[in-house]
C-alpha cells in the first residue's frame, strides 16, 4: 500500500511539470508550480513515515513556507504582466526584457 | 479507512489530469482546491493531524483564494487550447519514465508498519537541528511580502 502512495505522489509531481510545460497561460504555470511543490512535500512526508525518522516531515513543514512565498511573487508578476500587455499568454511576453 | 484513502488518492490523480486539458481557469483552480483538500485528507489518514490542518489552512484557505481573487480582479476568461501533438510526445516520455521508476520500486522493501511521531518530538528537532532553515524560511516569507508589494506598486 505504501508503494501505491509513492507512485501517486510521483504521478502528481509529473502532472505538475506537464501543466507547466504544456499550457501557455501564466496562471497555469503557477498552478503547476504549486502542484509540484505540494506533491514533493507529500513525498517527503511519505518517506519520513516509511523510513521512521522525522526529518522528512520537517522538510514538508518548511516547503509550505517556500510555496506561499512563491505564489505571492508569482501573482504579483501576473498582475503586472496583464496590466502591461492585456493578456496572460506567455507567447506575448517574448519581447519583455530587462 | 484504507479504501477511503485509496479512492481519495485515485481522485486526486484524475483531477490533476483534468487540469492539463481544462479550458476554464475557474474550474482548474477549483480542481486544484479539491487536490489540496485530498492531500490534506491523506496526511490525516497517514497519521499527521498537524500537516492536515496546515494544508487546509495555508493551501486551501490561502493560496487558492488568492489565485481566485487575482483572476477575478484581472478578469481573465480566455485560455489556450492544448496541442495534441505536444501532449502525445510528453505522455510518451512520461510513461517511459514511469516504467523505469516502477522497475526500481518493484523490489524496494517498503516497511509495512507506518511510524507515527509525536508533535513535540518533531518540533524539538525543528527548533534545535533545523533552526537556521527555520529562520531562513521566515526571511524568505518577509522578502516575498515586501517584493510582491514593490512589484505591484504604482509608480
């Protein structure tokens, strides 16, 4: 049963990467980052439970903070980009430099 | 309880596939909310009530609401269509990878018994061995708040 949870955690992480790669909307990239980080903390938690030491669970707690800081910065960048270009399609942001 | 966790896990994976192909941003974020709630249920079923509460409060209560608030403020409605050719190539490589991962995991000796820790033991370790990482996380959060404010500020 533990192997099944591991496998579904890996599937969730891969699906987060796929959402980042396949979709063109900026909000989908943020969704993919959040999904990958959450699956990663779930995998850390599973490793902590099946190996019997608490360090994995501590890493899961620390990852929550990193994900929250990341989504705050990401949504601020999304607001600025939509204000500047009027769309969230990342193909439109190729000339956005500096 | 075991069957309940099994169904929850399957539902989470199916919902994450739904986000890849979904055309509606609101439905995508709401299925992300269901995924977060489901992972929280898995945390509780595997024995950590603290991570369950933090998952529901921070992710489901904070991050999803923040994303919904942003897309309603900006009025984002239109979204892109996934190209089927890219999807086929991506899924081919994903299943190739999963085949290798499954071959590694097939003979791995997973423990049958799930260890449970008490919360005071975990926080003793967190605040003694990982005190530097803990302070750095608080610094990252502070930098994130100030940086987000500086990015969206009107000139």
